[in-house]
C-alpha cells in the first residue's frame, strides 16, 4: 500500500491509522460480509463442505475420536496411569541410527525387537 501511495512504510504506518482507520474498518467489514454471503449461498445449495466448515468455525463444533486399545482377545486395555511410560517394541528393520537413545519402560526388550522413543 505504501508503494502504491508513493510513501515510505514508516510514513504509511504513522499516518494510515489516523486518516484511514474508518476506511480500513469498512473494507474489512465489506470483505467479511462478501465472504459470509458466499458461504451462505453454498450452504443453501447443500454444500456439505461449506456446512461442515460453518459448523466448525462459527458454531464451535469439533471432531472427536475415541480410541480403545484392546488385547489380542478384544478386551479393552486399562488406561495408562499418569507418569507411567509405555514401551513400544518393533522388530529390527536394519535402519536403526547408531548411538540413538533407546527409551523403554522395561529392563530388556523382547528378543528380536528394538525399543524406540515414543
């Protein structure tokens, strides 16, 4: 904007708020109104994407995922206790970084597996 007006950026910052504050506020309001009207047109046409975006951004809706970890028989596992670390053991893949720190809640990983940080 300063270049368009032919003034320096410091001059622009010094005088624009004082002389153009109302025009800038009106421009923002017009922009919001235009975008809002376009969004409402899409919602009225049945655009699922527009409806979901409106609900998330304007109505405060969120997507929540509930994951239940189960054992081999399908029984839910108890939730971990605060401050308790969990060890994840993966089979060796030949790509382990030499000297990388290993994190484990167990003294020794099972034979044939590698411990990785979580």
